[in-house]
């Protein structure tokens, strides 16, 4: 769910030719956004966008359509040559079909009819910024998960194999202890990692248990690439991916 507090980290460019209207709405936006940039026409708005592009400072554009020097549609057309995704909300004094259709072609995010109602504008702002908000949330979760996996790598050895025992994946910890490279490991079969001291009957019993969707726990003696023995306390369980059994 979108959090309006997110806007406190965002910068908006507001383009409006009427000075009083620009000041009033800019003041309102300053209470919502981290920073508000203003421009008096489309050309000035384009220039400010170009100036900020290297730092990706601007997160949202709110602009009037009908302005002197350069209107909002022409400004957006130029901006779309630079950035195809930045959200844009158009403000217009009347419901002009031709303008709206051209705005849609330029991938406008939304539009609002004057006189502006604050609650309506805030709803459209939230809708416009939601995609980036969700993207940031996902990136944060991804980074958090990567940190967890890195932590796991330091304390646990993990590998995955298919129903034939072919190794599909091995984490950093297991690669280090087994002395195989990632490429070498993925060409191995599980049976090649088991030390010769482990009986065939014991291996078959393990497979029998995990193929029945039961979890197997126990200590196993393995053998490294350099023929050195090492022991791991194992937990092995079955998962099904794309209708195929895999064992972790």
C-alpha cells in the first residue's frame, strides 16, 4: 500500500505560467514533497528537467498544458526524448479532447481539471508515484534477502540436485570446503561427493526417504576434489519446481 510519507523523499517539478496559481500550489506541494522546483512555461520546465537529469533529481512533473513560449504538450514531447518513464500529471482549465489524446500518446500518467481540488490532486500524485514506490520497496526487499543469503553463506553449506543426483547449485561455503569451482561442481553427481566409506545401502536409504517427501537428517562423510574427507551435518528435503523434483 502506498505510503504518503514516501513523497517526503521525492522532488516535484511544477510548471505553471500564472504566477499566483504557481505560488499557491507550490506552497501546498512543499508540505508534501521534499523539494519543489517551479517553472513559468514549458521551455523553462524543459531546461530545469535537463539540468537535473544527470542527478535524476526530479521524480514527478505536474504541469499546465496551455502556456506561452512552450506549452505543456510540447514540453512533454521533448522530455519523452530524454526520459520515457517519468510520471507526468497535466493540469488543464477545460476538458480538451485533442490535448488529452495527444497527452495519452506521450504517455502522460494522469490529468486534472481546474480548479484543482487538493484531495483529488493528492490522489493522482499517489497513483503516479506508486509504481516507483513499489519498485523501491522491491529493491529494498531484494537487498535485504541478498544480505540474508550472504549471512547464510557464512554459516551453512547448501546444494541442490535433481532426481538423478545431478548437482544444480552449490553455494559459496560448499564450494570452498569441497575445493571445486562452480563450473566443476555443476558437472558433478551427488554420488561423486560421497566418500567411498559410505555404503551404497545407506545412500539408497537416504534417497528412499527424501523421495517420499520426508526430511532426512544425519551426518555424512564427503570427499573433496583433492580426495580429502570432510563431514557435514545434513538436512535434505524435496521441493517440486515446474513439476520436477529437486532436493536441497
